[in-house]
């Protein structure tokens, strides 16, 4: 079996590295002052983030975290899309700037990389504990 402290240290290290990377990304591509309009995708992302937390709580309560998270993300994407359409009709949506697009691309690549590392770590843990 894998010693629990090493697994916890590895996961904590990945979380710290993720935080440092997002700090570096946010300093390289600073956000501009709020102009009264949100970039495209803002409300969808906001909805998914809020309802992911709600789904996680629901999953813990129902003793099935995976289903809770999935339901939360789906409901959040639907609600966020509705909020986005409403804001678009009100003229509160603007196109993303080049810096925002670059920041989004770098963040996506980094998150996918961390997810891949976590998948490898879980596979190694599975092989060792088998």
C-alpha cells in the first residue's frame, strides 16, 4: 500500500502548484477594470461553479459524490446559459479580448495537464494497492 502521508503530500503539492500557476497567469494577463459588461462565457462559468458546489453538497448528502457533481455541473451550465442569454439581450455581454482568450487557453491547458497528472497518480495508486 502507498503510505498515506506521501499521497497527501503529493496532492497538496499539486494544489499548491495549481495556485502558483494561476497566480503567475493572472499577473502575466491582468484583468482590466470592469466596464459594466462581462466577457462571453462569464455567466456559464459562474453558473457551473456555483452549482458544482451545490451538486457536491447534494452528492455528499446522498452518499454519491460523483452523481452530485455531474448533476450540479449540468444544472449550472443550463442556468448559466439562460443567464448569459438574458444578459446578452440586456447588452451586458462583450467579446473576449486577446488577453482574456490567451489567459483562458493557458488556464485550460494547465488544468488539463494537472488532471492528467492526477489520473496517472490514481492509476499508480491502483497498481500499487492491487
